[in-house]
């Protein structure tokens, strides 16, 4: 009986040459290829039917002409686009500042809540109260309280700049969300990792910095990116304080013409940032799941 497996061919020296698929494998590949082609065809037909039906319903509706004139007057939209872009630069700057501060403050809160030191017990209680309160209160209310409430105190050292106050309100709110994401990542690191690091002579600080945090951050990267997407969108809420961002610029233009196309242009600017970031988040999450499956962790 030959020791050479099916699908290989011996050379004159008795060695097996490169593997070639057997007839059964070729048949399986052909079946899978046909199934993929059929599934693709079904998906295309289904998408055309559903999306085409929705498009026909919208275009044939009685108010379609009025809707396009009110929300999709592209000539007017491109006319006021520079003003909206100028306001959108405020959103981008606010996002960068807020994201940096939220990362630092959220990490402090997460480390405080996961600390086991008895001396930090009161700080853990305060951090827990902070997270519970600011995760439970709508950010719109926080912006109003910070933007209009703090200046009412009339403290001489307190700024009255609405952009600064709006940024502070965003930082306060999102720090609570990010702190919980980071805390969940820290808690997913198995205690044996800490024990192994301590057995090697690492201190608590070194264990946290070199062993725990790298693993925790790698696991919570997708939800952190989702929070970043939400942060970019929610920066538009500071417009209620009078900050001239993209939303406020669109509101000013719309109030003059009674046309809502400026809001659509502002929405498009936000989409140009959030959609690629969302796709990057999905890609990062998919790679993380594949990595966990390869390691047997999922």
C-alpha cells in the first residue's frame, strides 16, 4: 500500500510533489462557488427591490417637491457651505481638546474605582457617585447647567467664555462613560496576570502600567472608538450656549432664509468624519474578535 496521500504525485525518487486538490475537493469548491454566486445574486435583487421601492415611494409622494426645495436646495447649500465649514472647525477643535481631557480624566476615574487600597475608599465612593450621576443625566442638561449655572455664581476667577464652558460640560459627561469602558477593560484582565507579574518582582504600579493596562486598552479599543464617534456628534450640542459651531452656523443661515439646507450641509460634514471612523471601528472590532478566536479566548 502506498504511503502517499491522495492528491499527491510521486516523483522518480519516491518523494511527494506539491499537493494538488482531489476530484472531491474540486467538486466541493465548485459547489461553494455556485452558492456564493447565488447568494450574491439574491442580495443584489433584494437590495434593488427594497431600495427601489423606498425611492419610488418617496419620489412619488405629494410633498416630495416641497421637501427637496426646503432641505435639498444644493445651490443655496454650497453658497453657505464656507460658513458652515468655518463653524465645523470649532467642532473639530472642541473634539480634539475634549477627547484628550476625557482620556486622562476617564483613566483617573477608572483607576480609582478599580483600586483596592483602603486609603482610597472615599475617592472610590466619590468616583462611583460621579459616574452614576453624569451617566444618568442627559448631556443637554449638563451643558445648560454648566453654561448658564456656573456664570450665575459670579465668581471673579470663573470664565464666562461659552466655548470653554461648553467644552467643560462635554468633558464632564464623557469622562463618566469612558471611565466605565476603561474599568470594564481592566476588570477583564485575569487576576493570574497580576499574580504572575508580582511573582516576577514588579511593583503594583509596574504591573498596572506594563501588564494590565496594555491588555485592557487593547480589549476596549472598539468601544472607545464608538465613544469618539458619539463625541464628535455631541459637540454640536454646545451650540445651545451660543457657540458658533457648524450647527449654530447652519441655524443662523436657516433663520435668514427659512430653508433647512444648511442643516443638511452640516450633517454631511459630520458624516465625512464619522462614517470613516465608524468603518475603522468595525474593522478594529472584527480583527479583535478574530484574534480572540485564534487564541481560544472567545
